[in-house]
C-alpha cells in the first residue's frame, strides 16, 4: 500500500549543490573527528607504554649479570722478595701493594706491574705470623719469634703537579717503628683490632696464648697521646687455626682447625672469661679461614668442603645475652684457597683450588660471578676499594681484572622475601635505604611499602565507599531535584581541595585532636548511626500535618542539627567515658592494657583524611550512574506495585552496578596513588602492621621522599623506579579487573 503524494507539497531535491556541499563537509568533519579521536587514543596508549618501557629501562640493570674482564697480567713484582702474604690496591686502582713473605711492602703499577717502590721491614727478622686489621683501615701487623709485633699502615698521598694526578705510596707506623712486646713466646697466630680508644692484640702459639690491650689517653694540654699497656694470659686452646677480635673489642673468637669456636668476653680485661662455645663446621671438614665482613659484625667462615657460612651475634630475649648464630651459607664443590671481602658492601669473593672465582653478596644471597680465572696454583685474591677491580696471584704472577658489578645487593629474595639482616633477632621485611654509617647494610624490601599502600587504601575506602555510595543513592533517587542541584556541585567542589592542604590539616590539627578525643571518636561511630535512625523513626511517627511542612526530598536538611548535636554530645561525654572505662586516658589504656602501639599519626587519621579526599570521586561517578538509569524502568517497576526501596535495590542498583563498580575502582586508584596526605598525616614509617593506631609508608610517599635524594644510577635509585613500576603494574591490574567486572555486569544487567 502506497501513500498518495499531496500535490500541494513541493518535492524536495536532495541532490542540490548546497546539500551536496553540506554532506561532503559533514563527512569531512566526521572523518577528521574520527582521526582526532584515534590519534588521541593512540597517543594515550603510546604514552602509557613509553612510561612502562622507561621504568623497565631503569629497573633492568638491577637484575643484569655481572661481568669480569682481564685487563693486565705480569710476573710477580719484586718476586725476589718472596711470595705474597697479602694483596691490596689504592682507591683509584692505579697502584697495587703486596706484602712479601720477608716482610717487605712492594708498591707496583696495576697497569704493567712495574715496581714503584719496595719498603723493607724495619726489623730484619723472620716473620712468624702476619695479619691485617681490615682492608679499610690498611693496618698491617707482623709477628716475630721473640713475641713482638710491628704495626704499620700502607698509605697514599695524592697531588696534582702540572694538573696531572700523582699518587705517592708510603708506609707509616702509627705505634712507632719499634715493635710492641706482646708475648714471651714465638707468635704463630695473630689478631689485632684498632680503635679510637685503644688497640687490642691477641697472640698464640701451640701451647700458649696472650692478650695485650693498649689504651690511648690524650693529654688535653700538650695534645700528646699517651699509651698504657695491659697484658693478660688466655686459657690454652689446642690446635688453633684462627683468631679474631670483634669490631668493638669486646669479644675474642678463637677457632680450631676442627671448627670449634670459643668466644671470650673482653669487657673486663682483668678477668677474661669464656662466654660461649660454638661448632662452626660439619663433621669431616676443617677450617680454612675466618674473617669479618665489612662493618665488623658478620664473621665469614670458610671450610675445606668449599662452604662459606655467615655468623653474627643475636640477642637472646630470655638471657639478654648476645650469642653467635648461623645465618646463611654458600657452597662451592671443592676446597677453598682464599676469601676476599669487599670494602664498602656486604660482598665477598671465594677462590678455590681450580682457580675458579665466585663473587657473592651476603644480604641478597646472590651469586653474581662464577668464572675460572686461573689454572696454575692460584693463591690469593683481593678487591679494589670500590669493588670494581680484582687482583689474583697464581704461579704465573699477578692478574688484574675489571669487575662490573653495580647492584649485587638486589635480588628477588631481598626485595620480596624476609631477610636476616645483621644484628636483627630474626628475618624481617625491612625498608631502610640509607644510614650515617659507611658500613650500613642496605635494606631494600618493598613488602612494607606495598603493605602500607594497601593498608592506607583499605582504611580510606572503608570510610569513603559507604558514605559516598549511600549519599549518591539518596541524592540521585530520593532527593528533591532543586536540592540535588545544590548538593551535588558542593560535594564535587570538595575534589578541588589540594591534597597537600588536607594532609597539612590532618597532620597538624586532626591527628592531635583525634588523640585527645579517642573516646569521642569511637563513640561517634556508634552514637551517630543510632541517633540518625532514632530521629528518622521519631519523624515517621509525627502527625502527617507536621511532616508535610517539609517538602518531599528536603528531609536531609533536618539531619544537619541532629548530626551537630550528636557530635557535640560525644565530645562532651568523652572525658566521662575515659574516666569510667579507660582509667582517665584511653591512649594509655590502649598502649598499657591492650599492648597495642599507638602513634599520633596513624592509619585512622589517614582513613578520615584520605577518605574525605576520595568521597567526591566515588560520589560523583556513582550518582551519575544511578541518575542515568532510564526513568521508564523505575516508572514501570513502581507501576507494577514495587515500593521505592524495592525499585532501588532490584532495578536501579543492578542497572547502575557497572558505573558504581567503576566509581569504587577509580576511588581505589586515587587512594593507592595518593602521596601528600599519607606523607603528612602518618608517621611515614615502613612497618608491616595492620594496627589501625600505627602509621605506614606507601609506595607513592616513599617515591616523593627519596627520589630527590637518591644518587642517579645507584641501587637505591633503581629500586625506587622498581617501586614506581610496581605501583604502575598494580594500577594496571586493578583497572583491568575493574573493566572485566564492569563489562560482565553491563552484559548481565543490560537487558533490564
């Protein structure tokens, strides 16, 4: 059936030039808009990918393999002086030093092995024992068969004649060129430890042991140093292999060849007592060497099976005494020849009978290098002060190797696992990136930061989600349109508040206020909901004439004075509650009676402050999602006899659930990435405790604090970029899950 055309209406011509030009222009605009949207979207994706790749670029060197390259080989400098007892290098790795078996100190060029200077030992006498106080102090000790000990130090003076660097080596004698009388027997084993207050020397032979303590006293008038000597005998221990004095000169460790270690307490030098006995080795092995890791806290023990174990003192809570504990070990399949310690990191190198050199880091338990460097009777190895060079002596002479090992202290286990750090009672998750001490052991665990991030987000969302969603539901569905047009912009305006202002107010005003009114705070959480429900019930029981005085949808305004009154009532009641239930001090009751740590700037403060910042985001998106539900759905539900509440819960909320879920996820992303509030409103302490009364440190706050102070290219610097990458991945995963759930909800409820 066709509709007849009215002859009075003119026919429209859609092919006129004007309409053709209009269609072409509109098509051009559509194509340009499409191209602009495509370019904009692609640019956003590209920018995100570039950020991801840049973070990976900065992080990748942390897990790259170390390398070692041969740089120079030559015959043993001044080989007529005998084999080497000790090898060392100066700071720039330009001059090497070796102590020959006759006691001479030979300085030579690292580049070609040419001898720079040979300094004879002042005592023309055979050396019975030799030891080094530490590589960093450069203090050398020579023992003789008359029981005397000569102490010297190899030093280097840097000058710049004609603008060129010149390093001049020399040897000085901090305790004089005259040997110190330590014992009255030939010394076979020797240990020394020097400090600001004095010097301690331990010496032993096959049948005797002795101790010498030299106390330094400074004359304040003449500024001369006066030395006071005190000698004591030690209980005899048979078959001694090694002696070691602790860094604080309070303990002496005497180890036998069988690996039995005796610890002597030196605090009362007049009454040296045996403190403890520990077995260092397993059956069937013998002790090769025992020395301190940098920092003089960890004792490294090498045995004949190729095993190197780490030991340090751990305090026993029951006895309040520190005892030596086994911590960790590494293993080579063949007997070790020498052990070398890095001078500035917790690293060490092993040399075995095959000439294979392995470099480890004690903290990260990571082997970074394992290469065969010699096949001819390798004897000694030594690190450069910066650990970027390695000297090796074998039957052919000396070999210098360049070592590229920038980040040995970082491994997956040290980042995400528990690590037993020096002097800690047990393995822990710890973040401590810097210290005033040069012997500091870096602690790069990201677990406390990741935990703090989730903890802050959890408490913020715990406050924000119920208030924001419930407020959005009432505003979009029940509130009068005129009031909604006023309330919604005000709440959205809250999002414009700078977070630094919120953090400032939370840290300087709200945190102390909360501490002083803890009872009021927790009573409000109970009194406020109950009071509002009670007021609503009483309002519903009032005569209809009174209730009709307030237009429909304007009732929330009546709650303002109710909330103010209830808050004032709780604050006024707070002292009464504290006196009657908490002994007058709720904070003291929490700390002393419950045993819960309380910090003024804690997770509760963060929950309120950051929840306040997140509420506008969740409220705005949720309100828009609910308000956008087609009116036909709600009207149809009401027409079928459903109540407003039934319509809300069974029709509106399911339909708006994708938008509500997106609002929650966006709010969570805002909470996870928040910086200034958690930086200023918490103690910013990287601890792992879900206690609401303790603070935390988040990944974002840690980046804000430490990135400006970190050294570019250092392990600390790259670990911070790894933290940023973890934050990036976390946000990506959360957004991916959110989008997946949103699409599922949209598909499920889209047919309503």
